[in-house]
């Protein structure tokens, strides 16, 4: 319930109506949306019980590693039940054709694989918020100073997931494990996304805000 | 750490 309460308000993409439709416009809209999402996700992280007790460098290391996983998991959850469309925001939904035009077809396919996985699992909102916190705590940064503290955070979130699943699905003893087993695909997809946006950044044709750039550079 | 000043600042701000 704490994580449900900490879940950020929805953000709108607000594509610039003055710009003609193009791949540049689509990517500009997504990068701007991502930058604003990152600000609220950092605020969200601080509300995860135990996160703020980590040292500031360790909080930074986890976020620098997991930020794209968090962004993608939010898109995936919004897209559940939307036939083959990615809901980046309520006012910004992309189908395969639009993704292709934006040069995002590989990413579209990868994210859709996650959407299908969670659709077949019938992911609950409670499980989603817990899994998202686990993705952050499980970021596997190489720069963690206090592993014991991070492991304590992982353990408490894992316990929360198990408890939650045992209440929601008492008949299914495998469910927590099945949810955890979706995380490698999330990490793989996030790595693809970071690589893709690093290439776009190199290209220099799409304006990007500072926080988004800063986090992309953390992976460079 | 110098390179990550916005993240640093956002984490330090109380929300």
C-alpha cells in the first residue's frame, strides 16, 4: 500500500502541434516525456521504504543503472490490454507503423514482448509497483558501496512481493518466481533502449533535456 | 559524481 501511494501521477506527452509529423518529432516528444518521467521517478524512488536510508552515492548508482527499466516497465503496464500499441502516455500511443516511422521498430517489438508476457500473467497493479521497486533495488551497479544495505532493501521488497502474491493468488505458489523471471527481459530491453537513444544522441538531430542526457551518459 | 549533478540535486531535494 505504501508503494501504491507513492506511484506518480500520470504525465502527458503533449506533442508540439506546431511541428510537422516526422521521426524527429516523435523522438523529440519521447525524449521530452522521458525527461519529465525521470524527475517523477526519482521522487518516487525516495518513497520506497528503505531507499532513502541508502547512502546518496548508492541511491545514485541504483538509479543510474535502472532508470530505463523503470521507464519501460511503466510504459508496459500502461499498455496492458491495448492491442499491440505502446501507451507512452494517455495522449501518446504508438502502433507498429508509427514506431517504424520513428525508427523504433526493434524497441517496439521488444517492449511488446514484455507487454504480452505480463498480459498472459495478468499482472496486477500491486505486483507492478512492487516489481518496479525490485527492478531498482536489483540494479546490479558496479559502484555500490554498501552491498549489505542494498541487499536488505532487495530482501524486504522480495518479501513484500511474496506476501502480496500469497494474498492475491493463494492457489499459485509459483507466481512470485514467475514475476521475478520477467526481469531479465526487462533489463535486456532497457539496455537496447539506452543503446538506441545513445545513438540518437550521437546523431545530434533530436533535442534532449539535461537529466535524460545525464543518465544516458551514465551508461556511456 | 560531478557529471551527475541533476540526479544528485533531485535526490537531495526533499519531496
